[in-house]
């Protein structure tokens, strides 16, 4: 085995170690992004449910007003 072989192997191992570190950083970044997206999704889902409920309440109130107006119209 030549003297250059160990240094080539060490260089390759160093390159691979750097790549593994880079992949680990990317993995952690993606995990954090995924957590933030899940939290945002949960927030938006909750907001949507609230807006749907408010929309239903407003629809019911408008229908009630229309009913009262029709009653007044027929009574006049």
C-alpha cells in the first residue's frame, strides 16, 4: 500500500463526514420547517372553523331578518 493511499482515504472520509454534517443540518432545518408548517396548518384549520361558525351565525341572522321583513310586508 502506498503512502498516498491513507491520505486519499482520509480526504475521502473527511469529505464524507462533511457531507453527513451537511445532511444532518438539512434534516434539522426540514424538521423545524415541518413543525412550523404543522403549527400553521393547525392554526389555519382552527381559524377556518371559527369563520365557518361565524358565517353560519350571520346567515341565520340574515334569514331571520328576511323572515321578519316578509312578515311585516304581509302585515302591511
